[in-house]
């Protein structure tokens, strides 16, 4: 994680409460903030600690933020016990508010913490609906020099955004001038154009290589409900080697498949319950 940079940061724009429930079923899994802490801390064989220098979790639901705070504390205690790594309170910041309003503050803090050093930022974007995030917010994130993005596009709500009064705030340039066409486009095409506009911003950094890949998540009737895209400046060959096998298995993932996967995980990891209480 910190091989070629001085500092690493993690930003979750829609962190939620730290736990996920699958539909109306009594099936739970740990949320992205908890995963980022458990996966973002490693004690290497040489004794050195490899971790994010700071985590930023944003959500506009105060109850979610309060619950997340409790779950983060439990997770930090677990990391200290199992990995022998101490995470300071200042290393994790939970921000209650609209990510579109808070993004400038976060970017300013990251730049101050960087203090001229080479940094890397991993951003996870998983909006509840398409209109939760404005295109300008996306631009601000992508304009940072070293940033990788995992974006779960809520394709099921993307087309409906054009019916809103301020629909132009949420669409990228390639879709902004074609409102009527967006209404008749296939959801996959809308996602494709959105991703292409994101890629154009990242490709402006000519000194860096760029790669993108994705997974389609579909209903039993094969209707796409979301599309998970990875935008990265990491070495293309390394990323392909890591992700190809995963994407072959997960592409066109259906809700029923996801249901089965989570059931198996929960069955094996009953300790997850400690995060959900």
C-alpha cells in the first residue's frame, strides 16, 4: 500500500452505519468502512506497519454516523488485539453531512496532511441513489493527482435523474446535452458514458498510466441494478493479474448469487455479529 508513496488515505463518501442488510432478509454483512479498516492495516514480516494514514467516512444520516462510531471503536480494538497495531483516534474521521458539501473540507485536510509529500488516495463511492452525488464532486476528487476510485454506479436510478428539476447537477458532460436521449438509453449505456467522462479526467494526467474495469450486478431477470467500476493508476498488468479471475466469476452477478455468498460468509464468520449490535 505504501510502496511508492509517502502517505495513503481512504475516503468513503457514503459510509452508512458500518453494517449492511440484504433486502428484507435477516442477512447482514459488515459495511465498507469496517472492511477498509480490517483490510487497511497490516503488520509486515519485517515489523513495519503498513496502513492508511487516515480514514475519512462521510454520511448525512446522524444515526448512521453514531452507529458507525461505535462499530469503528470495536473494530479498532480488534485490530489492536489481533494485529498489534494501534490506530489513534485522530487517524479516523467520521463526518456527518452531505458529501457534496464536505468534499472541499476533506480535500483541504488531505493536502495539509500531505505537506508536499507524495500521497495516494483510495475513494469508495456507493451512493444510495444516483442523485446523492453531484458531477462537480466527482470532478474535484478525480482532479487530485494520485487517486484510485471504486464506484458502485446505481444504474437502476440513473435514468430517473433526468426527471428532476436540477438534473443537470448530476450528469457528466457527455450526457448533459442529451436529456431526451438519456430517457430512452439502456441503463448500461448511461453507465458507460458516465465512466468514460470520469476516465477522461484521469487521463489528463499524462505522466501516469490509467486502467478501468468493472462488474455488472443484475436481478434474476438480468436487469442491471448497479455496476461496480474500478478506476486506477496502478500498473495495468498487476491489476489485470489480480482482478481478472475475480471479475470472470463475479461479472453479471445476480442478487440471488450475492444472497448465497453472504449466507456462506455469515455462516463461517459468526464473529461478525459483534459489529452489528
